């Protein structure tokens, strides 16, 4: 699988944001380093919108399909009004 690279300026911004320092699931099963997961997809493609890139530990990243519903909710809660207008046709 090809990995979509996050633009360098955005990577720097995210690395300085405390949100991206710990696993969003943090349910006691966390193992391994934090990895950034492109969870939000639109029109069949991953986007670089910050609300849709979530920090997951290695374990949860490997098993992310089991947590899709929760990750969708996290993405939705992080969307700004501008994001909601941009992706108003998104079907969750």
C-alpha cells in the first residue's frame, strides 16, 4: 500500500501540537510508538486535512479497522465549520 506523505510544513505543525503526541484511543491496549494515521477519506482518496490525520500507537494503527466507528467520531469532532462545508457530501 502506498502511503500519502504529509506536506513538510504540516508535519512540523503537527509535531508541535500536543494532540499528536498520544494515541487517540488510549484504552489500555496501547503498544509501540505513535504513528499518524490518515483516517479521513473523501472521493476514495486520503486527505491531508488535520482533523482526519489521527495519532495512533503502533498496535491500534495495525488494528485500526476494528476501531473505525470511534475514529470516525474523533474526526467529526475535530472538524471546523469550514471543514464541514468543504465536505458536506461526506457519508459517514
